[in-house]
């Protein structure tokens, strides 16, 4: 009950900040300061390059500021909208430049994926093979796994970021995990 109230209060404060920023661009600064680092790290995990990530992140916030009038509160954090823009900007960069996507994979990420795939915590074998398995996924599949397991986003946010329904996000994620299981077993 207390956490639900705190959650609603946080959204109310954030919604107020957004309303102010819609009428005064200078009021966007607190939102920028709050979300710059997480968005930058999100992009960095995809590019592996700090300068490039900074450029893409700048584009994300420029688009957010210029498109803020179109933003509608949907019961999710403002960050979901920013992540959607970041996904689009990153994908756009890779399409334009035919760049190679990077996946920064930390040990606890492998544990999360393995636990979801196999239901136990003996993940050492997967840790060793997960980077190869991830390389075999299509870009959209990889993006789904990153958002859900590497970023730890709930299905509702993943759905918002990718502009799909929550049910579709769940179904798609579990289909990808099944594919990964098969790749892991066949290797």
C-alpha cells in the first residue's frame, strides 16, 4: 500500500514537471538531468562507444524536447517514452551506418536469462555461451531480450518502449527464450 502511494506520488511529481516543460523548455532541465545517465548507459550498452553514445543520447533528448507536446501520460514512467526514442535513434543509427551492434553482457544479466530459460541458478555454462547465442538473434529479438533482462524492464514498459501490447511483449519474449534454449542445447 505504501509503495503504491509512493509510486503514484512520484508519477504526480514527474507529470507536473512534464506539464511545466511543455510550456517552458527551460523546465525540461530536471527531466534531462534525471534521465540522461540511464539513457546514455542504455545506448552505450548497444554501441560500445562513449562519443557515439553521447551523440545518440543528445539526439534522444532533442527529440524528446521537441516532441514533448505529443507526450501523453499512460501510467508508466516518463523514462519509458525516452527509452522508446533511444531504441528508435539507436536502430536508426545502425541502419544508416550499417554498424555492428554491441551487447554489453554483465554476469548478473546471464543469470537472469538462464533462470528464465531453465529455472535454476547454475548458469556458468550459459554465461560462457550466451554471447554467441545473442549474436544469432535478429536485431528485434536482441532488443527484446536486452530490455527485459539486461535493463530489467517490466513487460508493461517493454511494451510501451516498443509500441506493442503487453501481451505481445510477453509472447514474443518467451518465443525468443525458446529459440535461445534451442540454440543453447544444439551448440
